[in-house]
């Protein structure tokens, strides 16, 4: 994947990062534009899902799969804003949606965390369902080594690193309960910020 001087090193959920932008992604990605695009993608899908009899169960499943890095059926950063928008920001609906998001994403991440513990680095990277390169995993391993377990909730709270510390945490043999707590805190923080921003936009 080489094109002149702009070598593509990875695709990150809808945008491209080159070696020159790796260190300054937040400066070169218009976050508002990015989230708006994800909201537009999620709205028609969520409208159909939430109108079905098993809407919340389907949303739960989507978050589980996304947390386990198995499937990006719909961009997770667009699910909560779209759902809040479609339910007109009802406090009860927002609470239920946040609960579903946290439970689903944490369950999915815990499954990947457990697989990382049991399979080990080499076998995990050989698996077809793990979509992360050895080089990229090494970078996040270094994050965990430098900063410790605190990077799990911090990374889960950030737009472009959500879930990326799950495998390093598993490989480092972090305790199950501690991982579950830290993972849930990070996801709750991230999804609450999205829900809050959406409620604010609906109120203006």
C-alpha cells in the first residue's frame, strides 16, 4: 500500500492515517464532521432496529460484537447519538440505551480480553477475526507498559482508540474484575459524552 510519499499505514474506522499524521490525528481529523457522518450512517439503521420487537437486544448484540472487534455492523460512535435523537432524548430511554451500550461493549471486550489471556500473542494474531497488526499491537502494548491499567478506561473514552487496550490488558494478565470495571468506566464515559452532546443539540 504505497503511493508516492503518502504511505497508508492503517484505516481507522472511516479515515486514513499516514506516517506524517500518526502523531497528530486529533489535529487533522475534523471530529465534528466525523461524528456527523457516523450519525448519518447510523440513523436509518437504528430507525429500523428500534422499531422492531427486539430492538434493544439487537443493539446489545451490536455493541457486544463491536467490543470484541468482530464486526462493525454500524459505527458505535453513531449508535447512541442516533438512538437519543430518535427517542427525542427521553431520560428513561437515554438511561436504558447507555446501560445497553455499557453492558454490551464491556461483555464484548471481556470476551476478547479472555481470549487474549488464553491464546497468547502469537495465536491471537494468527486468528482471522483479530484485525490488528503485530506492529500496531506493539504500540498499544507499550502504552500499557508505560501507564498501566489506567489506559484501559482512558482509551475507551477516546474516539479513535476505543477497545485498543483490551488485548494488551489480557496479555499482561490484568485481573478479570479490574478489567471489567475499568472497561465499563471508559465506555460509560464515552457514551455519556455522546449522549450529553446529542441532548444539548436537541435543546438548542
